């Protein structure tokens, strides 16, 4: 997503003094990228909307911490990903609706084998929330270990451990185990 950081910073400055229209423009500019990111973590449209509403509210309450001319998107993305993680922790019984994942979603390549993302999400739904989030952020969305550690407030070592455990389990169950994912 191409962002005009200067324009976003202007909207933040205006929103800080109560300009609701500027805040709306800021959210409208950030919404598509955030939606895609959160949808990769919580692949159900209604749940993504719930997570984003909570993230936007928390972002609004935190506008004061942003420095002048600072790009607000990384801060807003961090809030949204943390809200998605909290959502996953508190909604363990909810199942991922595979029908909500687009049929033409890209594939994840593991050990030279392409796995459809629809299948990967079905498999990932059974992982513990933190491991699932680390796996999706790292392997599907391409976040760096440092970014994930910052977003989740955990060490990079913990990120690597969760990612490694998830990937080993994926290989064991889908490639070596031949479950047909």
C-alpha cells in the first residue's frame, strides 16, 4: 500500500485537536492494508470488522503518543495485530470459516510443495493462538522476526521458537503425513 506519510501525519495532527473528519480520512486511507493484514490472521469478515473497530477506537484514544510528522500506520497496525491476537485468545471455540477465504488465495510453498492457503488456514486453526499468529505473520504475511516481536511484545527468540514449532508441525502433518492439505 502506498501511503502519503505527510498527509497521514497532517490528519493525525488535525484529529488530535478534535477534527473527526480528518480522523475518518486517516482511517479510510489505512483501512485496506489493515483489513488485508487482519484477514490473514482472522479469516472471517465479521471478525475482522470487529477487530478493526476495536483497533480504531484504541488508536483514537492513543493519538497523543504519536510524534509530529510520524507515520501513524505502523502504530495502528501494531494495535490491530495485538487486537487480533487478543481476539484469537478469547474466541478459541470459534472455527475459521473456510468459505470466507477466497478460492484464488495464493499458495504457501513449504519444502518445495505448494499448499493452498485455504488448506493452511484450516490446519492453522488448531494451533494455539500465539503460535498461529506468529506462523501467519511470518510465513504468510512476510513479517520479520523483529516486527513480530515488537507487535506481540515477545522476544525474537520466542518468535523463532513458535515459528519453528508451527512449521515442523505443518511439515509433519501435511507433507510427511500426507493428510492432503
